C-alpha cells in the first residue's frame, strides 16, 4: 500500500516571514496537525503545536524562527516507509511532493485511518510504552511544562494521593491554557501574571475522566477510540482495573509498529535521527545487538532509540538525552542517559541498558533457582 490515496492537497500554509501570532490563531481556529512553511513559494519547513509549546518567543517573532525540518515524502512512497519517516522525524505531518513540487501533506491520522482494519492482529500490550512519567493533582503548571520539555513527551497522566488515575494533561491543553490566559485583559506587570499562571495546580485544568484502554485490548480498538475522539494517546490500564496506570499508547507507538520489518538483523528505529553526529545507524544497531546477545534467552523484536536535544551546550555541543528501549519476548527493557553530543549520550544510555539487561537476566536466574528448590522440597 502506498500513500497516493492517503495524502491530501488540503493543508494550512504560512510564509516564513509571517508572525507567530497568526500561527497561534490558525491552531486555535482550525486545529491542524501542523502548518507548512513556505519561503518565496518553496517549501521551507513545518511548524507544530509542540514547537510553540517548547518556545518562549513572542507573537511578533517570525515563523522562520520556529520552523522545523520534516521528512519530505514522495506521493508514491509505501505506508511502511512513511510511517518510519514520521517517527524518525518526530512529526505527525510531513510535506508530500510529486515531480519535485509540493503537492500536499500526509498526516499520522490519515495513515492510521487507512490501516485501521488491519490492526486487529496487534494487542496493546505488544506495543505500548510502560515507562511513564506521571504527576499528581497538586503539581504546578510550570512543573508540568518543564517535564514535557525535558522528556520530549506530549502527555502526563495525573494521579491522586492514593496513586489512582484521575486526569490527563497534554501539550495541547497547556498551549490552549497559556494562550487563553495571556489573551485576557490585564493590568500591571505581565511577568507577575505569568508567574501566577505557572503556579496553578494541574487539578484546575486537567482533563477528567481519562480515556483508557486495557492492556489486552486490540490496537484497532485503541486507535479507533483515539481517532473518534481526536486523542493522540490513551492511558493503558491493567485488565479489569481502570484506576491504575500500566502505560501509555500513542499514535506514534502505532506508527512505529507499522514500520517494523522482518529483516534478519535487529530492526532499530531512531527518533530525531537528524541529531546524529559522529554515530551511525549501523553502529547503533551493532552496539545494541552486542548488549542483547549477553542474554541469549531474550529475543529482541524491536529496538527504539530516541534522541532529545536540550538547550544547554558545552563548547557549542548540545546536551542530548538518549533513551534506548527494547521490546523482547521477555518484556520491555530500557536505558536512559545524557551527554554532550549524540554519541556520548548514546554510550551512557547503552551502559544503563546493559546493566538493566543483566539485572533482568539475574532476576530470571534467581526465579529459576527458586523454582528448582521448590520442586525438590515438594519431592521430600
């Protein structure tokens, strides 16, 4: 299947010298997945809500300051390849070209709608993320914004004092809240208003009740729910218990699963691949393979490596956070690390991954020894 019938020529577009105030208005009025930026009629990038959320720039700033690169898609490209490019480009919208001319866009939603009927073969437990950052009802808006920025994520489940799920806050919620608050008439010091706004507890603005999906449900059911309600993700809960958080399933998780391959070597997918400096995809794959081989009983089905750039720099080299996540027949195992430059950050994360893999191996060995002992005792 290719995307010839999935892509659309209908899209929002602004020029690179337009002001961000207009972009915010477009997101409020039309709620697009992204806006194409053009310069002298030529494609120049994409601007997303996430970019707006992660910036401190004024509405008078030109769009070119926040325009991001996005993978350029050929209109006849295959769905599997496009899904991979969207994930690795960390975007849910990308420009589509035909004969080297900008034709339109393709979105994650359009792809998921097209393949919906084929998703019954997947179960949520196979592809969801189980390492989730949560916040409490009294967490302040400023802290929630920082968590979203620091970890490059788009949603935070909210729990009460007992650890039960009570709400959800997303990047979109915070963008909407900040824009509405800043548009309100005010007197006096605007910076003081901003500080008070950031000090508001999440409880006052979180979404509740929360959309959830049980861990054993089909991915088709989860995606259908997301598409029908315009959610980018749902909270995953244990079977027959919708009060606790077992993980999160996002549209990006599903796109990632669509791009899985059946190659003989380990399939490694990289998010924000443009951050790679002195390290290559092949060296990343080889390094992860060496670690996974130390636990022979563990069959790695897929590896995901995510790079996230912080604003901090050392001699011009940005601070990078790297997360490596392996999906295996023994469950998920991950390692996270930071360093200046992608290579350094990857090595720290790889070391953490190796320790976690060996720890998991040790736990399994302990369980096997315990089982052997119990069997011997039962024979007495």
